[in-house]
């Protein structure tokens, strides 16, 4: 069924139609600075398409709850246990009811967690409930940030994982992502890259404009036009919208946003006794309980351990003269750190323990070995672990191919870098393609199905090409490196690199 909904008017004076069925297959990214009219646009899209398709809105500001009255969306407050959220999301898919997940009032970490758990549960619905749903995420950069922020690694992983599932793997399960962001440069690249339809609004910052131009395949000069767009005007491009960039002015909406732009209002006449008015306490005031901001959450153990492992300043006048510790050369320090990483990885359970836990283990070991200087950050640690896990040998590690492989690895999220590099090193060295079991272990799972999904994902990203030789053995080619693995048995055992190199 072909349903075109009316988004407003084009610069040519015609009606701007959005093909809903095509949108379900090809997703939409909306970007524009604050106040450019993204939320208004999403509201227009939701209102117009409400009769045609089930909708789920991830709403950080609680702006869209007003859809409930007119269109019957169920409002779900985000402050719930994971089990409750999973239960609700599952029933939302079973009963095909439109909903708004309102995350208003939660702190950012809770917002990420709740959205992540909810979206993942929608994604994991049983196959019989894979009906189409428009999943609209406003302020998507919050849920799929391009770099780690102050939130815990766990929350970031859940939320980013859910957004990646939605945008990269949701289509077959009926989930169609529609995401809006103020700052394209702050949105994880792999999430943005999966949308084929774009509505680009007013954009000031060069870095966002360049990302937008990149996504739309425009040159920079043409992208300059995003600077001059008025509020409510967007450049549309994509199979569900228009085959060439087309300026669209978004039409009116029927429901109102709870928050609107501040309007200037004249100040009231100042009363004579203004000082009295402000400084005289109201009689109730003194009996009212004082509300204080909640205490900041306890600092994560990582921070405390990192601080502990930092060298303390020498006391100014040491009473007891200890023998000075011999200075450690940077190479020496590096070698010890690498040795510690290898020790951690040598434990058979290491692959299945979360990185944050391994990081704590690492910090403690650094302290025991009295490694001077600041300990690695968690993200530097991750990177080193990814390289160590890949099993690359010293010779390959020094090669140019490896330097390019490391650059390519930056195009996937941190949690996928280890697996990616593990396959890349096999290609760089001409070793057989790792088996599903080996890929699964590098990703910290026992599931071979997941391993195959990962390969599919890398392939979708244009990083690899998977093919087979005449006997059906798997080969993974890296077009950017000009290398490919030797043929390997996908169902082969999980053996280490050293054994494989020896078997060659
Ligand atoms: N096409 C439009 N027609 C009429 N009013 C509009 C239009 N687009 C936006 N507005 C109004 O402009 C104001 C800002 O729009 P909106 O809240 O959608 O911006 P936004 O891009 O979502 O900003 P933020 O990133 O800060 O959330 C709102 O009051 C909205 O009603
Ligand atoms: Mg908004």
C-alpha cells in the first residue's frame, strides 16, 4: 500500500509528500540547530502518519505526551525497573499500540538506560510480532553519542547498542528509525549512516555542515545553503522524499508541544516597595521543609582507583630519606603496561568479563608494580585491549597495513574494534579466516549467530567483503587494505593465533 503523507509545501509550491512505506524501509535522519523546528517536524510526521502506522516515540523532554489526547498514544514514564520496561515494550509490540516513552525528569544516565532497555526489548520481540513501527527518537545524539561522556560505560553501551540495533538491524524486524539531532557531529557515525532519507534544517557549525554534506553526497559549497534556512524549512533528500535536494517548509500541527520558544514580554511595573517585597519572608516560608539538590552520585570505583594509582606528590620535607626509585624510561613503562595487559588477557575468562571490570584489575596491577605516571584512561585501555586481543604479531604491528587497519577500526564503535582488528590481522598476515567461534569469543559472547551478524554488519558498513572459495571456506577481504584472509572453516574450533600460525 502506498501512502504519501503531507509534510508541508515545497519551494516549488507543491505539496511535500513523504512515502510512509518507503520510509519504513529506508529510515530518516533530521538535523538542525536548536530552534530550527525538528521537534515540530517530527510532530507533523507523527500526526499525519498516526492513522497509518504504529508509532513509538523516545521523548527526552516529555514534549510528545500531548499526542495521547488526540491520537491515543499510551504515555509510559521512563522511571521504571528494567523488567517493567521490557514487559511493557513486549506488550506494545504484541498489541500494536502507539506509545510515548517520556524520559522527562530522569538524569541523562537513567534516560540512556531506560531508552536502551526499552528499544532493545522492542527489537527482541518474537518474530510473530514484527509488525511495522515508526520509532522516533528526538535528541538522538544523547542516546547514540559519537564519543563517551560522563555517563557510565554500561549505560552508554546499552543505549548505543540499542540505537545501532534500531538503525542498522531494525528493518527486518519492522522497526523503522526516525531520528533527530541538533548536532550531527555528536551523533555516532554508524547510527547516522544508516538513514537514507534526510531532512536538513538550519545548521551553523562548519563541522555539522560538513557531516551533513558528506551524508547527502553534496559538496561543501552547496551545503552552505543549510546556514540560511529559516525555522521550519528543511532540505529534503532520499527515496521516501525526493530524488534531488528539495526545500520543504513544514506545515502546521494539530497538537501543541508542551515547551515552546520563549517570547519577550514587557516587565511588570516595579512596585514602590520592591526591597520589602523581596526580602520580607512569607510566614509559611520558615516552616516549609528545605529542599536541597540530591547529593552527587558516588564516584565510580574506576575513578577512585585511577586516582589512587596516580603518583602522589613528594612531601616537601621528607623526614625519612627513602632510596630514590630509579626513573623509569617511557619504553620500559610501556613494556610493563603491555606485559600487564597480556597477563590479564591470559586468563581464560578474560574474553567474557566486561572491559570496565578488566580495567579495574589492570589499575590494581599497575599499583602493585608501581608503574609511575597517570594510568591509561578507560578508552585508551579499551583500545590497547582491542589490539592485544586481535593477536597481532610484532612484525605485522609495525607494518603500514596495520596502521591503516587501526584507522579503519575507528569507523566502528569501541566494543566492535577488538573483533574487527582480530579479522584484520588475519588478513594482514594471510592467515585463514577466523571461525565463528573465534569471532564470538573476541566479541565476548558464545553465540556463533552473533558472530555471523557482526560480519554482516561490517559488510554493510563497506569495511569488508565476505566470500568463499570453491570448497565453501570463508574468505574476508578488506578492500581498503588490499588484503584478504586465507580461506577458513566458519564452523572450525576456537583456537589461538599462535596455534593457527603454527598449523600453517
Ligand atoms: N514549520 C513551523 N511552523 C510554525 N512554527 C514552527 C515551525 N517549526 C518550528 N516552529 C516553532 O519554532 C519553535 C522551535 O521549534 P522546535 O521546538 O521544533 O525546534 P527544535 O529544532 O526541536 O529545537 P531543539 O533542538 O532545541 O529541541 C517552536 O515553538 C515551534 O512551534
Ligand atoms: Mg526539539
